[in-house]
């Protein structure tokens, strides 16, 4: 079969829809995605070991990345934008019924998992900034609020850690089930950025990576300025 077009070799000869490989995920989205499990691991281990300075620094990095991803969800590449992959109940129903998602990026169920994770991490990161245990740790912004509020922020921070554990477990299970039931590997595209899609699917539009770097630096500078403010 040498010389045949790649989309023909990808299934047309065995009675399956012809596929072609396209770029789906930009580098900023992929780096964000894989940075999170590393950060979560360091955050949980540092908290368990009582290394609160390390925990605080990594929490600040997490906040910067989450804020970046939220901004990138509006101005970034096509598959990174919330408007491209977040759907209502109808989109979820269609997806569960076996219909092809309208986006080549996140599926409708994965979209809501992403929103839940981003919202939880945002609240977790912000609560850490304002937390105080009145003993060994004060967040960099704990002095901005009263003692009672700082203690409440600390309780929220602790309890949300369990919610994050649950979200991570559900996410991993969903990826495994998606692979087992639908035969689609979601991990490799997030590593390489490329994905095999039906031949009639168009190439998504991508934003300039320089824009992503600019946004990331500006957010980091803003957070640093706020954290150092007295």
C-alpha cells in the first residue's frame, strides 16, 4: 500500500471513516495541563511534610497558571477557548448518544470537568493567600483581613484539598473509561498536540505563543506585586 494518501491508510480500506492527523492542542495548553499534576504533587507533599514556605510558593505558581488559563480561555487558540468546547445539557446528551462533538478539542463532559477544576483551584489558591492557622503559617495576604476571616480561609483551603483529590480521581477515571469504551487515547494528543480526526474536520486556528508568554508574565508580575504589598 505504499504511496497511498495517509487518510486512506487510516481506515478507509477497512470500512472505517478515513482519518487524518491534525494539530489540536497548542503548547500553552499542553504545558498548563502537565504542570498541574506536578504542582499538585508538590503541594500535597509539602503540606504533609509541614514545608509551608515551599507550599506557599507552589500555591502562588498554581494561581498564576490558573489565571493564565482563564485568560487564555478567552483570547487563546480555538480549542483553548471556552466558547469552543463548553456546551449545555444538549451537547452532553448528544455526546453520550454517540454523536460527534462539534469541537476537535475537549468533549462536552471534559469541558465541565475543566471548569470545575479551574474554579476549585482558583478558590483554593486565593484562600491560601488569605489563610492563617494562628500558629505556624500566615498567607501573604492574611494581614489584609481579620483573624476570624483568615482562620475561615484556612478551613476552606484545607477542605477544598479533598475536593481536588476527588476531581483528580474522577478525571483520571474518565480518561481511562473514555479509552476503554470509545477507543480514543486522550493522553497522547495532550503530549504531542496532534490528534487523528475524521477527514472532513478542519484545522483549528491557533494564537501566537508570544501572546501566551506575555499574558503569563503580566499575571506573574501582578501577583508578585500584590503579594509583596504591605
